[in-house]
C-alpha cells in the first residue's frame, strides 16, 4: 500500500508519517528529492530554497518528477510519502494501483502554534509571513509551482487534525482499517 500525504504547513503530516512508520510503513518525502538536488548544487537548505528547488526540478523534469523519483526508490513496498504539493505528483503516484492520497487538515491558528513550538530550521518566525507564504503555495502560477489547493481537491480522504494526539492516532487507526 502506498499512502500519500498532502496538507498545509504544520498540519501534522510529519506526525502522521511517524505513526505510519511505527505501523511498519517505509517513509519517503518529495522534499527528499529536492534536498538531494540542493546539496548537489551547493545550495543551502531553507524553506524558500526547497520551494524554488522543487519548482526548478518540475520545470526541467515535468510536474510529476519528484514522485517519479520516489516510485523508483520504493519499488512496490508499503510506504507513506509526505510533502505532495502538486497534481502532477498525485498523477504520477496513481500509477500504483494501491495509492491513496490523504489530506491532513488543521485550522490556521493550530498550525501557527505548532510551527512556533517545533522551531524547525527554516520555519517562519512571524505570523503574518507564515500565512502570506502559505497563500503563495496555495495556487500555482504554472505546472512547476506548488498547488496545495488543487492537490487537496484530489485527496481520497481527509484527516482533520484539530484535536489531541490521541484523537489523531484513533482517526489514523480507523483510516488504516478502511483502506487496508
């Protein structure tokens, strides 16, 4: 089974990945392909460079290139893929008949609080910039850009993550039973 995750920044995708890994799934991220590209080109890893690096890879390799690179590495095994941000990536992953796309959804204020508390490298430190950047990722200007809104519309399931971690795990158990 191949599970893909899409969702807004700090919606809880990484927590979902961690839970699925604990259930025996391998983990990959479309961002991993971008990180390799940045490293090979001597570019510092930052949120903005990840976005631009992904856009550049899609411009040169096509809208599904990041997902296509992951499919080669996965070779049919059970896995969860994080950071799916474009319809082209979804279409590439749908080549596997066992692919399911889940949108992880959480409210704006909850996501802002999570982003502040986790303090990852590259995380935005002010609320206004956090939400302004999110709007840039919502709708792509062309096929190479991030299109979170259009990608979310392609989701097979929506996982609302506005409650406790226990609620999230319980909902994940139900989803896994449903799709297995």
